[in-house]
C-alpha cells in the first residue's frame, strides 16, 4: 500500500498532538493569517476520507509556482518574529529549518518563533530542527542522553531519551526532528562517530528503531544520512565523501539501521552528500539509483529530503556550484523536498523556486515528478494540521522530563 508508513506516522501524531493542541486552539486560531498558497478548505469542500487524498486535491489546485515553493525548506538566521513571518509570506515555501540563530534562550521564546512561521493552522509548514542531543543540539534545555552514551547502553535507554527529546520538540511547536543518525561506524576518528547511535549494523538498527518508536506521536522522525556516512570517510560539510563499497555489502551492513527505522515508521529520510561509487558516482542526494533502492528495496514510502544543499557548494567542486541547478537535480533524482541552509539568505529560496518553475516549463523536470513530491510533502503538512500540531501546548505546562 503506497505511503502506508508515512500515513501511519501522521495518524499517530494526530492521535497524540491533537490533545496537546486543544488548550491553545482559541488564541492560535485568532493569530492565524492566510498563507500565500491555495486554501485547502476551499479545495476540499467535504472530507475525502484520507489525508493522502486531501493532499492530492490541494496539490491539483495549485499553480506550478505554488508547488515549487511547497517542496523547498528554507532558512534565514534570525529570531525576529516579524521578519520570519514576512519571509514565509513572501516565499510561500513548505518548510523552515531552525538553526541555532533561530532559537532564543527559552522555550517560550521559541514557541513565539514557531508561531510566527505558521501563517495558517489549516496548512502549517514543516518546521524542522536538528535535535540529536549532545554534539548537535539546538535546544539548550535538552539534557536527555545522546549518542555518545546511548551507543553503549541498552536500546531501551535510547527509547527513553528520544521520548523525552520528542516531547521537547513538540512543546516548541516543531513538527519534524532531523534527530536520528542512522549512520554506522566503530571508528572513533570518524566525524560521525560521536553522533551515530550504533557501532555495528545491528546495534544501530536496535537503537534507531527504538528512537523512531519513541518519537512517534510527538515528532515526525527523520533518518539520516542515507545511505550512511560510516563507510565513506570524510566530512560532507567540506567535500563529497566516497566509498567503493559494493551494494551487496552495504545491503547486509550499513543499510540495517535505515531498514529498521523505515520499518518502525519513520516518515522522512534524509539523503546525504556522499558517493557509493559502485552504485553511482553522484552523491546519493543527486542519485536516482539510491532513491530507487530506498523505495524499492527498503520499502520507504515517505518524504525524501536532501541534506543541506549548501554543503554541495562548500565541496568546492565546480559541478555543484549552482544551488538552483543542485535543487532541480535533487528533485529530478527523487527527492521530495530540498533543504537550503549554508549560504542561505532571504533571496535563496525564491531563486530556487524560480529555478524549479523554469525547469518544469522547459521539460528538465517532469511536471509529474513535482506533483508527486508536492503531494508527499502536503500529506505531512495536512497531517500536522489534523493533529493540531501548530496549536501550541499551554504556556504554563510543566517541562517535559
């Protein structure tokens, strides 16, 4: 059944988050203003029976530009709520990633930020954060255990830590956590070692599965960095790490944590800027082959998202010097959403949207591919709306944990 796991994750979030959002429904609805995209309420005059069907109806009523904006997750470095709200109004983009520069010193301040990013509770954006804990932690108040210790403890400890972490993400009004590192390495010298949940494929699989299960109902889990940094030495923030590992060796090893996370219901999969040259010379983020493997071999049916496209530019390789071309190539390869952080400013997302529209108009990017991507993203967004995820918990609730 297509997208069964993604829809299951959305359903779980709806069941839990709807209760949390109820207390704040009045004020949140009063603050909402129409988003610069098609109104889902006017398109869906009567419930169609499934979030997926409703998402398809919304996308069918969108212009090419609205669809192009819907598949972009952007970023600008500020906590100024007026600036953030204006950015979302002007761009109409489907998502926003919170980095350190977007996180004030308190949970209440962060709730104001996420409130500003949400123009319409009927169609909230995918607001994401890299909340792994430990070395990569945007929330200073997250004191739950991270991979540095969890990799050496029973998997149940991972479940407990990520349940608490996901509750913090939920309380802040954030829908997506880019927090589950499914890479595998036993090499302390690897840049990903301290962030990986396992030093062996099975250990990683056990902890990744536990983390996804723990986040279900509070945050939309994301597995990263597919197909795995462990086998490809080097830091993808400054180059394109590569490995000659055969596909069969990958399938019986580094694939295991990703397979386990997908089976546990993770609705997002982040594709890394790393090359398994025996499969494709291009980095996985731009590889149609790796997207086919994720969907056909591992059964992933959710939203595929790139790692930060700015990292490709930072590699210094001339072929990846154009962020717009990178975005178009990423969508053509099979990504449903493109992420831009490094080198990003207020004009970056609009440039990418323009480039996607031009690519559809000249046939470089099939219109059907954009429709598919936008529908997958819209399914998650409408799922968050149904869950009341953009209606924040009461301000005086006791902190999670």
